[in-house]
C-alpha cells in the first residue's frame, strides 16, 4: 500500500472509529465502519494510480452495489488524494454514480492551524 493510500485509510479508520463504529481494514483496501442498527459504511481511499487503472470504474460500480444483510445499499464514501479529487468526481458523473445518494466523495481538511 502506498504511503498516501495508507494515510487516507488511516483517516477513514479514525473517522469511523471516532464515530463509535467498529472499524475493519479489509484486504481489498477498503475500510468498513460497522455502525448502529447493522449499517455498514464502506470507505475507499483513492489515489491517482486508481484513476489510471482501467479496472477502477468496474470496481466503483461493484462497491456501489454492496448491500447490508437487510438489503439496503451500503453507503460508499470515497476519500481521494488532493491531486485526483476533481477527476474522481468527473468519473462518478460519467458512471452515473454521482446521482445515487449513497455514493459520496469526501475531502481531506488540513488539521494544521491557520495563521
């Protein structure tokens, strides 16, 4: 795993854990947040090499179809590196995933103090 992808996965893990969810780092690179009422959030760190991978659109489509045991779609939360956020958003539009309410793109906000 690249240092950037690992950092983004750490941020997702911290976010889910801080929300009281049980966190699961999966071998496929996703981070699951198992929350209240059986809801499972799927977090995916995204870096530039993902967008260059011809199989990535199919991966996004597949992740957007994952369902919880109760049948509802799992929320899919994408956390891109700053360098590819706009391109990821454009890809979601092309794939018609931006219209689906359960697929979201997050932004990393700097934690350094303002001067």
